[in-house]
C-alpha cells in the first residue's frame, strides 16, 4: 500500500524561538546542544503516516507505541495552528473517531491541512 503522507514533527518551523535560544545556549556548557539533541530524538521518535485505508501514528525510540485508525472510522479531523505555525506551514492535528477525546494528537506536523484533505478525500472515495 502506498503512503500518501509520512512525516516526523519538525523542529525549527514548529518552535523557531526555542530553536534559536537552544543555539544560543550551546556555548554555555553545551546545554543548548543537549536540548537540541533531546528535541531531535523526541521528534524522530514520532511519525504520522496516512496510507490508502488507515492512519498510523508511532511514538517511541526504545519502546514503541503504534496507533492505527481506519480512515472510514474518522469522524472529525481538527487542525490547530497559531499565527507563527501558519506562517511556517506546521501545526497540530487531532483525529477523532467515536468519543469526545481525540484518538491521535500529532503536534508540529508539516502541512497539517494536507493531512486533513487526504483523509476527507479517502472518506469520499477519492
């Protein structure tokens, strides 16, 4: 099955001020480097994939958590973007199925509106 979307959260575009502060903290005992390394590992440990029939969200480096949701069972897809998120083209996506709480919450994802449109197109038979 082909992947229509498969991305990890992004660092700079999601939090440019935090990224710049971390860079400025590198000369201070390498603290900024540790922050950037931890942040990078955290981002690489999360991945959102949309393929033909399902949405897969994986979290974790050493221990993994994998959540699969069928596109046909998606009730609502919510995209949250702040002003700066809209400028940089990133945001959080929440995917709801049956309950009041989202099944999947993926923050810092590049082009979240593309994810929403892919899900809508698949639900409508596209």
